[in-house]
């Protein structure tokens, strides 16, 4: 059975030669195993190494897999305090591979897949890695969205209201069965939407440790990756999303920190991490924390449901792994249900 995500080197090579200055002689294409949303490839050419990120093949949910948004936001962030790879080319939908893609510079660094950081050189480096991640998030939320040309990057109005509507619609469109916890979570969020406080920033949408590239020899962020879900919106969505992930069990596919002794490893506690972020941004604190966390559980569950549906339809980037996302939806919605039960 042929791989729908496979790229033909002979077809792609002349296009890249023609559209990327300095690019020459594509020698190899290797698909990265990680990532469920947009298939990503390492290109090795005579002129160096590059990364190509494409829409997945097949019929896609409306507003999903917008690689052109990723390209635009990373291009706009070039030269700011938020490190990103150099963006080299964005194709149209009628590209040689039959779908939109972009090419960016390859950065040689470290990606940490386990938030417990077993490969780090002791507690001091672990603490420094988390602090660098915190500082980068604060820097992102301090970026002048209008000033970098992204004033139209998100719609006006209550960010959480429109995001709840969007992801509820996406979830219903990819629903494969009734999950009572998910239905209850959606209803709870709908009745507890916070009043729009006017806080607006560039929001990454999937800000987590393994979407960052760190320098090979120091705890410094070289680049923030995977901007598909980025928009202008409420900054608390990013910080809550990150903390939500750390509440998940370490044994799960998400590799959370929920059952890890953070202090023993030099990792910050949730309240300390949030406090450091607030200090960096001059904030007194974050109220309504349960809503922000519950929303993060819901949103990630809706994303996982979409991945699971694509696996069933045969369009997933990593089909075997994608099928486990069906169970992830149940785990996420259950943990959220426990969270809102404590609030009520």
C-alpha cells in the first residue's frame, strides 16, 4: 500500500530549484515521524538542509491545516524577540505535490520530547530550560501584533467565545461516538465564558516544550515551531494550555508531569511557573484559572478527535499513532470533568 504522504523527489526538485534562491540538487526527502497535523519532511540538498511542511492529503476540515498561516506568522516574527526559523518559500495549492506547503531553514538543535528532561545535565539545566521557555512565551505575548503586520490575524470580539464555537464545531464535525464527559464539558464552558477583558496578544495555540528547538549546548531557545493554531487572541490561553499538559499523567502519550515529583528534578511548580510569567509581563496574577484550564482540556480533546477521525479515514500523518488519539479524547475530557467538579 502506497504512503499518501510520500513525496516524489524528481517532481519536487526542479520546483524548489526555481523558487528558492540558492537551492540546488535535492538529494533526499525524509519524513519526520513526529507530528500528527501537517506532515513535515527533512530535505537534504547540495545547498544544505531544509524543512518542508505540507497540508495532509485528502479531504480536510474547514479552517484546519492552514500552513499559510504558519508561514505568515513566522515570517512576521523574524527580527523580534521570538526566535523562529527563516522562512524561504510558500507554495500555492496547485504545487507539484498537489497541496500547499512551505519550506524553511533547518536548525540543528535539541528537541525535548519528555517534559521531565531525563537527558538534561542536572537540576540546574532543567530549571534553566523551563525558565527559557517561560521567557520566550512572555516575549511572544509582548509582541506588538499591529507593529509586525498581523493586526488582522484574528477576529475581533471575545477570544474564548469564538474559540469555543470553533472547536465545538470542529469536534462535532469529527465526532465518532458520544462521550458524556465531553458533552458536559462543552456545556459547562458555554455557561462560564469570561467577560472580554480586552487583553490581546499573538497566541501560539500549541505552546509546549517539544515545539521548541533549544541550542545544542545551552538552555537557550533557538526557535518556536508549529504555528498552525496561532492567532491574535487572549494570552492566558497559551499559559493555561501549557500548564494543562503538565497535569496529564507522565505515562500517557502526552508525557505530562501530573505524577512527577517536580521539586526533586528541579522543575518549577505550576504556581511558580505562572508567577514567573506574570512577573515578566507585569501582571498581578491570573484569575478564573479553572476556566482557562478546562478550556485547554476541551480544545486539545477536540484537536485529538480530529486526528482520530483522520486516522479512521486514512488521512493521518502517522496512522498507527493517530488511532490512540481516540482514547486521548476520553482521558482529556475525564480529567476536565474532574477539574470542573471541584470548581462546582
